[in-house]
C-alpha cells in the first residue's frame, strides 16, 4: 500500500531527517540510503523498518547534516602527528621538500572529522527515534488510504450483491421456462416412441440438479458477507484472507454462469465478474 512519512529533528547542532515512500508490492522490497557514518547500523535499521512495514516497495533515506560551528569540527591530533612524521621521513628519503606539509597532513584521510563522522550511542538513539517517527507518519498515511480503499471495496461488493438479487428475482421465471420445456420434450418423447421409464426419471433428476443454482447462490451470499466482515475486522493483515475469499466469490459466480444457461442471468454474471476483477486488483493493495 502506498504511503509517505518524513521527520526532522535537531540535536546539538546536528539535523537528522528521515523520509520513507512506499508502493504496492507482494513482498517487502526495501531500498535504503544512509550516510557512511551509519553503515555499521544498516542491519539494525533494516530490522527496525521491517518491524513496521511488512510488505511493499519501500524507499527509505536518512540524512544527517551538521550545522557550521567550530564545536562540530574535530581534528585527530594523534593521526595528524603520525602523518607529519611520515611526510618528514619521506622528505629525508627522497631529498625533496613538500610545498605545504601542514596542509598535506590536514587533508590526509581521517584527520579532519565532524560530529556526524564521530558517531556515538547518543546520536544513534536519536536516529532510531527519528526512524520510528517517520514510520509512524507512513503508517498513518497508509491507514487513511486504507480507509478510503475499504469504502471502495465495499461498494464493489454491494454491486455484486445487487446483481445477485436480480438473479434471485429472475430464477423462478427461469425454472418455469425449464419445466415447460421439459414437459414439452417429455410429451413428444412419450407420444413418438417407446422409452425406458426409469432411465427417463434418472435423466430428469440429473438434468434438474445440473441446472439448479440455489446452492451456488447461497454460498455466494456467504462469501460476500465474509468479505465485508473481514474488511471491518481489526486485523494486522487482511490482504491474504481477502484474496482467498475473492477466489471463492469468483468460483461461485463462474458456476452460476455455466449452470444457469440463461441470457438474462448471464448479463448479471458478466456485471459481477467485472466488479470482481476490480476487487482482485484493489485487494493487492491491502496488507
């Protein structure tokens, strides 16, 4: 399900900003962008995100900015001295003098740092808090979208229910037509030739059972109600259950269409299939 969250906080001249965007996906596909200072915490960050977002294509970024201040600037004096001694020894070995040995030492790796580079436990706690607040915003946006989506899905279910009600109204007329047609065919058979009475009775029973859609109608009613109840339940994950119910709804609709053998009923079967396809498509967006 789509969602968005962003949170910024400032601590001791350090600004931490987290941002998350989510799109629909069957599985958790996490893309993580973090500063180098957080590399050692990547697994913990991924675990923290996966605890809150169980599914979706997730893009999560963390940015740490240090305000311009001498308090944030740190020089590794011991490392500076090591570089200085090293460059002096190189001068003696080569017999050449470096143009600016002090600048060369300052620009050497690891000599100049900021508070962001010198990552500590206190800053890590702030980053964790920032991540959680960002994820909470994303969850809220998902809930808002989910509420709207639930309304849409219920409208589709109600549309299927209305088509089913129309089929129920048509059904007695369809059965009468079948009876009249059977009577006519039986009368023609009796008057035209000899026949096996027992075999005819078996065929009539089989034919009537084959065309009877009452069981399918009742099961479809149950599945439609089950879908509604599942949407309203306070579950952490509805998606899979709704997907299974959608399959059962489709099975009953297809059976009604194949058994009814009626153009009038088939018209409503098509309408129900159209609404069901919308339901299946939108159910993929449900966790």
